[in-house]
C-alpha cells in the first residue's frame, strides 16, 4: 500500500492492531506509551514520534519499506526539471 499521509499510517496501525486482537491499551503498554497516544496515531495525528510509530507497527507485524517513486521520477523526466 502506498502511504501518503499520517492518516494512512494510522489506518494501517488500527487494522494491524485489530487483526492481532489487541486493544489500544495493550498496544500502548507494549510500545511503552499511553492509550491516548495510540488513539491519536490511529486518528492520523501528524505529530507522533517516528520511533514510537515504528515500534507500534512492529508490534502489529507491519514493516516500513521505502522505495523511490518511479512514476514521479518518470514524470519529472518527461516534463523536465525546469533547469533547461
């Protein structure tokens, strides 16, 4: 899945957590944070600490895999980068 926003990450975390049968409180305890933090991240908060988000994703068996946006790079090549 392409993730384009904090809301996308939150939705994935919520989906993973429920798939694991975890409550928000259980995930918060596992990550070492509060239930309010889990609620905020699952709601799409753009201010969540990245290290905690990554830890939470690991707890629900999700990993982050970053790759170049080939479609965007191809579009840049087609229209030029404005330097020429």
